[in-house]
């Protein structure tokens, strides 16, 4: 399969989706111990995904297109909003507050999915096009997780 | 890279979509009032003034009202192509569409030609502005996305529907001799199975898997279904128009119409099957509304097949039932369900972005509580069943159906304005803090 930011990162979205639903279903059932672990797995995977985008993809995209205020700025902002909701979910689990967790997770799901939609429909395809030659090397650095660009 | 500069721009201000969303239930209430005022009189034939007025209060005042608001909101998100001058466009379209729809209903009911003429002018302007703005955005959008393709077909079908509607209306307003039954058939197919249906399918391919957490639709369906339906509509139209000329043409029209039914039945069946495999165990109000929508679509397809191949002309009750399933069972259910995701989310997002948004903010289920949405769901389902029942037993059910329709819309309106009032309150408290 050809190297593509779109394919690689969209697949990572699907993986995070699975983990998200596992945690929510366990909270729904009142299975708090498992839910704690699933939430942690979801947060690990998702925070890593954000970090990879913010360290590698966004700067590369901005450098190539000269747009620091364009699409990547909004994606960054939404990452921040989601990080706040992650904290809410953690607190709700600690307090065993099922009702509030399910409300926060509904909000997060919606925010997350419309965010993914924008990345998959617009940002990733644009990046694949704009970064054409660099893509294989960029993907390698993303998988390795470092070192960040100077 | 000029297009990249436009992409993912901040969504439009909250007033742009909300203006349309909060108005739609008011037209549902108006439709209910008309049904109450006319009693069994609305149910004599589908050509009655009451039936035509109620049809357009729902199709223009409810369905088009929400769909236009949602398109203004979604075009930047899904297509990466914002609508130019979105504030001005939305304000103008909203006023023209609202007044035009009221005038059209008033024109049908009163039979007054000047009112009808006024309606035609207002609606023509509303759609010229909207279709122009949407087309400008859709032309620039990335062609690859399946949803963008669905939107393009849908907006094209809207243009066809509106032209035929204006022609039909002009026939009434200026006493032109028109082939009304054929033209009406084309008008309503392009409206319901083109504009409404293709937008639901195109958007559904994207939003059902994501927001209702189902597996994706089969690839073969997402890449071909909207195009096949659009092309079938194109082929069916001349066949329907000339159906009286020969048995062969008549039968081709019937075959093509059955194929349209098949296309929609496939989409409905696929959606119901995917929903059974959703990842979330928590009940979801939008999923429940969509299930009614898809069941209505299947039932409508079956009724359509039965009616088409029946030797005698379809009965009035059957025709009414088909229209109710298509407009209310399918269109209104799906849109009503989507509003319960879009409106709380918009309120939440816009609170985040505002100075009042600091501190603890309500989450989506605090913005529209499940319990309140759940009550409205049951009112909506009762309205659907009673309306379909009234098609067969108007003397018994005309009034209960009207009351259920009115209550459901009143409750929807209360739920949506409740969300908006919460938004305004938090915003005000943030500024005074
Ligand atoms: C500019 C907008 C529109 C105008 C002026 C208009 C006008 C009309 C007129 C005059 C008729 C009745 C024909 C007759 O009996 O003489 C009609 C029928 C109908 N229209 Fe429209 N229309 C418009 C938009 C729409 C839209 C957007 C939809 C659906 C999404 C729609 C759905 C229908 C249906 C279902 C009927 C058939 C009603 C029945 O058979 O009882 N219309 N329209």
C-alpha cells in the first residue's frame, strides 16, 4: 500500500474510536474497574495521536503552505477543547458519576467525530498533496515518535 | 494552495443555523393548526387546498428550512468550502423562505391569486439566493468526498423541484393551461426522492458511521447509490411525462419508479442493519428517530410498488399514506433526530469560544436532557401513526392527528429554544462577571 497520511492517521482514528466506546459501554454497565483501564487506554492512544500531529504533521504542513493561521490552527484548538473534556471524564470516573460521564462522553464523541471528519475530508488529503515527496519520510518519523523538527 | 486558505475556516456564527432550526417547528405547529381548522376537509383528496397547504408548510417550512440551515453549517465542515457572505445570505433566505411559505399556504387556502403571486416571487428569490450561494461553495469543494457528491445532486434536484413548483404555481396564479398531474408527479419526485432523499443519503453515508458509531456502509453503495438514483430520476422524468402515449413508455416509467424505490429500500435496509451493529450500548435518541425514518422509507417503497402495479388508479388513502410516510415518516424523523445532535453541540461549541465559557460548562445532555428529547420522540411517533391512520379514517382520527402533530412540534420547539436560552444566559452571566 502506498504511503499516505490519510490512510495511516484515519486508521488510527478508528482504533481510538474502539477504545472510546469500550470505556463508555463499561461505564454504562457500571463496570467501573474495567472502565478505568479502558479510559486510560483511550487517552493514551488519543493523546499520542494528537502529539504526533502537533509535533510532525502540523509544522510540516504549515512550513510547506505558509499557513500558520489556516486549518492547522483550528485542529489545534479542537485538540485543546478535547483535552479539557478528557479531564472531565477522568473526574467523573473517580466520582463514579455515571450520568455526568455519559453526558461528557456524548459531547466528546461529537466533538471528536466532527474533528476527525474535517481531518479526513480536508486536512489529510491536502497534506498528502502538499507534502507529496516528504510523505514517506514524515510517516517514518511519526511512527518512530521523534526526533521533532528543529 | 489557494483552496487551503478557505478550508476549515471557523464555522459560521451560531445565529446562522439556529435561525432556521428554531423556525422549523413553528411551521410544524402552523401545519397542525391548519389541520385542526379544516378537520376532515383537509383529507378529501390530495389536491384539496388544505392538503397542498399542509404539504408545503412541512416540505418548505420544516424540511427545507432545516436542510438549508444545516447546509450553511456543514459546507465549510464537510466540504471545506464555506458559503460566501454567509450571514447576509442566511438572513435574506430565512426571511424570504418564511414569508414565501406562509404566503404559498395562504394562497392555496384562500384561493386568492395575488397572494399566490406574492408567494411565487418570494420563494423564487429565496431559492435563487440560496441555490446560488450553495452552488458557489459546492463548485469549489473537493469533488472526491461522497458527501459532497450527494450534496451536489441534492441541490441540483432542488433547483428542478423549485422550477416545476414555480411553474405549477404560475399555472394557478396566471391560469396557464398546464399538464398538472404529470408536472406534479415530476415536482414531488424531484423534491422528495431528489432534494430530500439524496441529501439524507449523502450525509448519512458520512454521519451514520461516525456519530451513530456503526461500521461503514458498503463501499459499492457509497460510491454508486446517489449517482444511480439521480440518473434514474433523469430517465424516469421523460418516461413519466409521455406515459400516456404508449403502453411501453408507461411501463418503462413504472419500472424506473420501482428502481427508485429499490434504491431507497437498499439504503434503509443497510442503515437499519448497520445500526444493529453500533458500538455504543447507550440508547441514542438520534438513532431512534432514524429507525422510524428508515422503517418509513421501507414501508413507502413497498406501498409505492404495490400502488404502481395496481391496475386501477391508487386510492386517495393510499396516496395520502405514501406522502405521509415520505414527508413526515422519513424526512421529518431523520431531520428531527439530527437536530438533537446538531443543536446541543453548536451551543456547546459556541459557549467554549465565548468569554462566558470559562468555568464549568454544561455538557450536551445538560443542554438538551434525554428525558425531554425522549418525550418528544413519543409524541412524534404518535403523530406519524395518527396521521397515517387519518388517511384511512379521517372522521375518527383527523383531530387527534392534528393535536399530536402540534404537540410534537411544540415540544421540539421548547427543547430547542431551551438550549438556546441556556446559551444566552451563560453568555450574559459571563459578560457581567
Ligand atoms: C418554490 C417552491 C415550491 C412551489 C412554488 C411549489 C408549488 C406547488 C404546487 C402549485 C403544487 C400543486 C400542483 C397543483 O395541484 O396544482 C405542488 C405540489 C406538491 N409539492 Fe410543491 N412547490 C414548491 C416546493 C416544493 C418542495 C421543495 C417540495 C418537497 C420537498 C414540494 C412537494 C410537493 C408535493 C409532495 C406536492 C404534491 C402534493 C399533493 O399531491 O397533494 N414542493 N407544489
